[in-house]
């Protein structure tokens, strides 16, 4: 199975358990993933960035 098919399968599963959206990154180097996917609404992503929520997001802190 190719990486594209595997990530599509995982994304399909995430769509079912996280209907309001999700973000994931794979192979993170220097704080940047080589591959990422997100399904949050654009308005929420814009708000998240404008408010700099990444600086205090516990999920990001736990993943560091």
C-alpha cells in the first residue's frame, strides 16, 4: 500500500471520529511536517492564526 493510500484511509477514519475537523502532521522536522492534513473550517484556521493559539495550544506542547 502506498503512503497516499494509507493516509487517505486514515483521513477517512478521522473524518468519522472528528466530524468538526482535525489536523495531523507526519515526519516532523524542525517544527515543520513533511506531510500534513487539516479539515478545520477556513474561518476557524484564520482565527487560530490571528489569535496565535499555537503559542498556548496544549496539543502542540505535548507533541513537542
